[in-house]
C-alpha cells in the first residue's frame, strides 16, 4: 500500500525540478550548451592558430663542428699542428620560395573556411535534432493527457459493465469485451508514457536540462517551398563542399609551388690556432627542380584530379539536396492532407458516433459494449489526429531548419 504514496511523491519531486522550455528556448539552450558545437568552435580556433605559422620561415639551424683534424701522419691527434685544423660554429636558414609560402598561407586559409563550414553544418544538425526532440516531447505530453482523459471518461462505464450483466441488458461475454478494451487502452497509455520518457531523454541530451517539459505553442506547421528552394545555394552542406573544393585548389597551388626553387644561406666562424688566424665562411644553396616530369608534374596532376573530384561531389550534393527537398515537400503535403482529414472528418464522425451510441444506450436500444466501442473509436480518432498533427509539425520544422536560411 505504500507504493502509491511513494510514486505520488516522486511525481511531485519531478514536477518541482522540471525545466519548462518553449520551442525557441530549447533551440537557444542547445546552441549554448551542446558539446558538439563547442567541439566545432574549437576546431575553428585550431585552424586559425595553425594559420599563423603557415607562411613563417623554418627554424634556423645552429651547427657546431671540428674541421680538418689530422688523424694520420706526424701531426695526427694534435691540435694546432696543422694550419687547417679549426673549430667551427655556424648558422643557417632555409628560405622557401615566395610561391610556396603563399601557397601554404592559402591552404591554411582554406582550412579555416572548411572548419567554419563544418561548424555551420554541425550547428544546423544540432538545431534540427533539438527541434525534433522538442516536438516529440510536446506531442507525447498531449497524447498522454488525451489518453488519461479518455480513461477517466470511460472508468464509470467500465464500472457499470458488471451491473449491465446482472440486470440482463448485457451478456456475460460482453463484460469481458469491456475489460479487454480497458487493457488495450492502458497498454497504449504505457506506450505513450514510454515515448514521453524517450523524448525527454533526447531533449536533455541537446539542451542539458535534466527534466525538460515542452511548453508554449508548437512551431508553425506551414512551409514556404519557394523560400526553401531559393536558400539551397546557401545551405551549410553545400558550403562545406565548396570549402572542400577550395582546399583541393589550395593543394594544387602547393604542388605547383614545388616547381619553384628554394634557397638557403649559411655563415660560419672557424677558430684556428692563433698563429694561423681565424676564418669566416658564407654561402648560398639553391634547389634545382630539374626533374619536373617525373616528380612535380605527377603530383600536380594528382591534386588536379582531387580538385575535380571535390567539384563533382559538390554537384552531386546539390542534386541530392534538391531531390530530397522535393521528396520531403511531397511527404509534407501528404501528411498535411491526412491531418486535415483526421481533424475535420474522422474525429467529428467518431464524436458523433459516440454521442449517438450514448443516446441509444439511454433509450435502451444499444448495449453498454456498443457505447464502449464507440468511445474506444473516439479515443483512436483523437490519437490519430494528434499523431498526424505531430507528423505535419515535424515535417515543417525539419524542412525549415534543413533547407531554409539561417536567418529564418
């Protein structure tokens, strides 16, 4: 007997810690708290930090050495016995060509654009997932409330079923039918409660709220197909493909820069025996890319092929996005028509049937199971209308957030 007070207490505690969230608040919370977005922002920071070193010169080199130390003959093993023996300290610096340094800067800038584009894709995916989770929770709450209302409405009728058998108005088997209907409705309530818990868990993942509750109105179930098609060129998924193509072009510039000669310079101070005097050496080295046909040209061709592949992938992504938009719009039209049919035709008919069976039962021309069957049909019609409304709202949110501009 103590189980019910315990459950009631838990319910009150949950309500006390609930976090009411409107649709807009859920999206804002996800944008501020989603770990995936923090990871994307850090990736952009990493790309920007790397870009600062892209065009810098390589680190200089310090060289220490001993030159011309005799190992044979009369002066072997002795310092100062040969005028050419000297200790050396030198400094050298590699100087990549200006074209190569500029190409590296271009590749680093392309990496920043790519990281930013990937972050925009991630942000849109988080918004879509959060929106769908909020809508799922919103309609799961409404569905559970509707089932509770139906069960409360039918409870007096279920209690009257045995009395109908006693009075002779119902057959004994019909009392069993009433019990079966009640069990079926309670099964559906259990399913609705489970769906509510799942939706709440998903929304918690994106918003960070421990016990979110969907409050306020649902988002507008309407869409503007023309605006969605006009915004396709600015879709983050396509912008990410553009960024990948830019990276591929930067790789071509890097491969071409390898055909430009690099150079380096070095200077050294050489210490000898005081009787011979010290020396200074300086020099310049230049690389000679003489074998372009066997080294640089194949790499340029490979990078060009990769750039062509990136461009083809971008075109394929654009076609796929356009086709998916048309398919999703067709589904939205279908779901909208089904919802209106359920709301304006099926639900009123079910209500009318329940009213007629109730009146017939009052006049003695219908049995109690007939009334219960009518009310079960009304409950099914209400739940069907809610499911179809949820499908339309989910479609609208998915379409708007997937294909619309970020300004929407």
